[in-house]
């Protein structure tokens, strides 16, 4: 790569179905999307990625599609997959009371530890809604990083050309690393 700048890419997926989604919809998504993707990833151990499966989705998958949880656990176990935490039912964390923020993150982290064998170090924010006061509950629950839309960093004064790499933010003595989500790239990937 002489003369070329090197750019690292974190490949991450977010999988969610709202509470109350009919079982047939969850099953179809599991059979047509989640299982084929995870199976393909398992066939390519050199492909490393991160994934967020919401609690509202994992609970029914645990009951009706346990093979998906087995695959997640296997991928985590061989170091191919890093599981992202968050609030258990994907709440908008900044609008919760402070104690509930930590409680949601802790509860989901404990659940993920049980079903995948990994306590999450990273956090997926529902609707990608950020507030600097989230640093404290993240720090209290051992979360080290979060993914945020690059637009939020640009709004905070980072030049668009500089929105790559890792950023660090802090509140009340709790530091969290930020990985920007490239908006244009996100919209290039089909969601159906």
C-alpha cells in the first residue's frame, strides 16, 4: 500500500424487531436474514464483525430459533464476533431516568453474557440518540465504546473530512470511545 492511506472499517450489523412483532414476522426474518448471514459468516472465520441483536429480538429467537443463538455463541467463542449491548428493549436511553439507564445496560449485558458467553464492551444506541450524560452509565457498566452517526460529530464541530477513526468523550470522569457511523455508506446498504 505504498503511497496510499490506510483506512480501517468496522463492519457492524444491527438486528431488531419491536416488542409485539408477530411470531411469523420474526421467524421469517430469522430464516431469511439472520440465519443465512450468520451461517455465511461462520464459513469465513477471517471475517470479523460486530453485531447488535436487541433483547426484544433475542428473547423470541432464544425460544423459537435457538440455532441462531448457538451460532452467535460459536462466533463469539472463536473471536470472530463482538456483541454490542445497549438497553434491553432498545429504549431511547437519554430519556430514561439516570438509574434506569444503567439498569437497562446492565440487564442486557448480563443477558448477553448468559446467551453468548460475552459481556459487551460496546453499545448500540437505539435510534442512535446521543447525550453526553450517557458516559456515566456506560462507565458504570464497563462499556468502553459506542457507535454514533458521523453527523453528530460534524454538528459538534469535527470537519467532515476528519470524521473517521476513533474519538474520545468524557463526562463526570467516565470516558467513552466513539466510532463514527458513516451515513452515506449506511444508506448504500439496502435494508430489505
